[in-house]
């Protein structure tokens, strides 16, 4: 089954870009980044910024990110995949990050939400000059690392930016 990623969430204030691989089945159905209720992404970000709860409204989640100078996108533009697991990604096409970073020179930090996103990106682009990379533990429910451990690692990076 061929699937495609969403448009980036970014504006002129964005300094930090979080990159996933490509949306999973639930996210594609909802047309929302991290739309699977078992994915810990939104809980993680709202916890790091000391917010008591994650809003239900997707637009409020997006506005929260942008207010905190954080953008979202995916490394893979489109691919073939059955299910939601990254290991099932085949025949992937990578997004055009040369053009993206030229259009958004204020972005100086990229956090990869999991190793697969980093591996796909790095294979095509290597180390982009002027950008610091962090490979974070995936917030996917497939990653069985405890939430508190993921939160600690994400917090260490985001609280120092």
C-alpha cells in the first residue's frame, strides 16, 4: 500500500524541527501527526513544557508546538508499507530537505523521533552544516522503553535548547 507524509508544520519562528519517519495508520486516518492515542509524542511534549493535560483539539496541539518554536515533519515523503511499523517501509522517497532548510534557515536543531527517521535522513543528506542532530527514543507504542525513561531523554535535550 502506498502512503504519503503530511505537509510540514513550521513557521518563521521555528527553531527546532522534530522529524518522524512517516505517519502510521491511525495518524493517516485522522490526518494528524501522532494521531494514534497510544503514541506518547503529545504526552511527552506537553509534560516537558509543564502542561497539565494534552488538548483534544489537534489545532491546539499544533499551535502549542509553534508557540514553542517547534516544527514537525517526516523524513519519508512516500513509500509502500503495510501496517504502521517502520521496518515495513519499502521503496521510500525522502523529502527535499535541501530546499526545506534553504526556506527555513532559522532551524538549527533537528530531533529525530526514533532511529529509523535518522537513518533515512542521514543516508541521503549526511550532516547538514549549521544544524545539530539528536536521535531521540521513539514515542511509538512499538518502542517498549518506559515512558519515564523516554521523558528524561527528551527533556534533557529540549530543556537545553
